[in-house]
C-alpha cells in the first residue's frame, strides 16, 4: 500500500486604512501676538531647555489600520493499493494455466 499525504496552508490578508477627523482647533491671530509666558520666549535658542516650537492647532480624531487574516489548512490522503493476483484455472485434467 502506498500512502501519499498533501498538506496545504494558505493565508489571505485584507487591510483597511481609516482616518477620521472629529475636531480641529486653531489659535486666532490675536492670540499669536499675546504670549502666555514671555519670560520663556526670551530664552529661545539660549539653552537646551528653551522652547523650540509653538502649538498653533490641535486636531482630534482617529487614524487606524484594520488587518483581517484568514487561514486555510487542508490535508489530503491518497492511498494506493497494489498487489499481485495469481490464479490457477483447471480445464479438465489436461491444461493448467
């Protein structure tokens, strides 16, 4: 008897990118001219702890990547039976095969 096994594995992947912006807030131009902490702005560039950026807007929302994976697995068995057949046929008393 011969036995043949075949195992197959597959994976399918689908990705979705989702972006949602719920709210954006900007400072108005008048607030740009009035600093909340003028003593910090005097230190710009003087030391490593000095401010380097100013926040002018805030965006609220969501960025998402949705990944769906589906796994497939199958196992196939194929059995082959082989053998020899011997037969004796008697045709009366005179002939044997």
